[in-house]
């Protein structure tokens, strides 16, 4: 898909445009995009900075492209959340992060704060839940549009008339901007059905199984015919025998997988429009960039 696919059509002209950044998704992407050659950018004192440097480039690119009036970054705060309590194997397939990335987790938040952008996160919840909570809350305010910058397709469940999900694709400045129409056109599903799809098929990257033997095609077919998991369960007698017995034998996991896939919209956090107004703090950002030896980014700030 080319870079401007649906971008004009999908981004509203509102007085307030809030860019919500899925911090970890962008930071990990920046780390791998800049380290695949084996070379990792470091300060002269030996502190790795490649992910932070790439993160800022991605952030500036998105700000340049979407021209937000407000910016906020949301973060995961540790690996233990209510989901790991519900299902201890949740994300249990993920190894330790690369050694050079670990010191950059705190560093990136320092840099973001010095730029004048709020960092939001709450122990026990994922960044997705914080984004979902703030996006739905701000998205109902008059004359506000929310854009969620991420690489995570789970976020598509948050799409609405006022909340767009901007998926970063391969390459620079390559985005797909999802509103309900594009989601329906590309995937044949509604935002709520994104959750039910995960209930049926599970999620290998988050390590929960869904219903054994039901993949994307079968899940989509069931939802196109019966609309929701409830719709399917109310029509079990109409299903082919094979599909029915798969669902019956994995019914508890179906419900649990749907719960794990659901982004929470009730996290006890707050961030008002006033608090996340985009107003780059040039002086403190310059100091921080110089400290980290980000020469070319300092030039960018001056420009």
C-alpha cells in the first residue's frame, strides 16, 4: 500500500488533533531498524542510544506528517499485568530484550519529557490499555481527533469516527491510517470484531491459543456469518460438525482469549488536552540531544 493510501480521506480537519504514541512499539521498531547491520550507535561514554535516536526520528516524521496539536506517549510499566494474572503464559514466549536496549527504556522517557511530551503508564496495565482509555475519553470531546501511532494491529479495535489508528509500515513515512471504513474495506470486519477474531484464532505473538484448529479464515467466515462470538455460540447447531466440536472443546479458552485481547478503557489515569499540548521545549531538548551526541537532531531542532 502506498504511503498516502487513504491518508487525506482518513484524517479529519479538526481544531484539536492528538497524536498518541505507542512508546514501546515505536522504540522496539527503532532498535531493530537501526541495529540489523550489527552497528549500534553509542555515546563516547559507551551508552547505547540507537533506539532513542530512531524513536525521535519516527516521532518527528509522524509529527511532520500529521501535524498534531497535542502529543502524548504511553508506555508499558513492567511485564506483570492483570493479563499475566489471568493467564500466566501471556507473552511468556518473549525472550529478554536485547542487552543494548535495556538502558534505553528509561532514557527514552527522559528525552520525551525534556521535549515537553507527557509520559503515561501505570503498573499492572499495558500501554494499549492506557492508550485505549485516553483515546476513547478524548475522542468524545468536541472537535477532537485522536491518532494512535503504533505497529500493533490489536489497536484496530479502538478505531472509531474520531479515533484513527496509524499503523507504521515498512520504510520511512509509510503509514496506513485506519478509520472504520478502511478497516471494513481491507479486513471485512468492524472494530469490535477485531477482538472476536482474536478470541477464535488467538495470538501467537502474545502467546494465547484461542480455539485450537481455528485460524484466520475460519474465524472470519464465522464472524461474517454470525457477527460475534455470541452469535456463533447461539447458532452452534448450524455449524459444521468439525468446527462445532473444536469450539465446544475449547470454550473456556475462547472466552479467556477474547478477554486477553480486549483493550481496557477504564485505566485509572488522566491526561487533559491542556497537559499534552504540543509545544516543543527547544532549549531543554537541545541540551538533552547534545548530551546524547545527537548532532544531526540538534540541527533539526534549530531548523
